[in-house]
């Protein structure tokens, strides 16, 4: 399983994302938005795979906004991989630039350890798998598991958006994963 960390329902998405700062094989890009596009909240990588994780609290109509954000990110990264990684280089530059920020969080993001060959190296390798991931936590308190009980999730807009996104992401040659986080 890609993510086993619990999501504290009393806290914000950004608080969840920050627990990955400094974790080996992870980089946090929450709020880093070159060209007004957030490539992901969390990037998980190893020798065989790269997972761009977008985190959402709740499974409702706001999932439609997140699927649009993921699709925009996928299109931007697909283009960037063909044209020299200007966007990916800018994500790294903007993240590192925050080292002198007044914000503790921005300084923590800037202090992350990037691969010695740079962020573009993670994307430039001939990977077995690049996946865009939508990670969500159910906020209803009903302990519904999407995979087993899709009928219990009422938002048809969210379900349709996921189906449509999956088709579009796969058409680009990427994988698409849905990750249901455990809420506490």
C-alpha cells in the first residue's frame, strides 16, 4: 500500500501532507504552483515508480475540482517530459527558494532533500510506472470503503469525475490510482 498514514479529520489537508516532509522517497509540493498549476501535494518515488498524489478531505462535489486539477497537472507534466522539464525545474526552484521565508512551513518544504541530479531526474528516467493518484479521506464517519461500497457514496458528480479522469489519464500513458485514507 502506497499510504498508510492516518488522516486526522480535525486537521487540514496541509497538516496531513506535512507529515511526509523528510520521509525517504517522498517530496511535498503542497502550495507550490508554477504557472498556477500544482503538480501534486505529495510525490513518492523509488527506482521503479513515481506517484503524484493529490490529497482531498471528503468525497463530494469538490472531487470534481480535484479531478480537474489532476488532469491539468498530468497534461502539464506530459508536455514537460517532451519539452525539457522547464516546469519540473521550476517546481524544484520555487520549493528551494523558500529557505529564507518567514513561514516555518515554507522553510521546511525548502529544506527537503532533493535527488542529487535534480527533480527532473526522477521524471527523466525510463520508469516502469508514473501514476497520478487521488487520495481522499471519507469525512462522514460511516467507515465506508469506496472499493467495496461505491453505492454508499452519494455524489454522482464525484464518481463520474473519477471515471472520466481515469480514462483521460490512461490515454496519456500514465496510471491512475484512487487511495482511500483512513480517517481518525
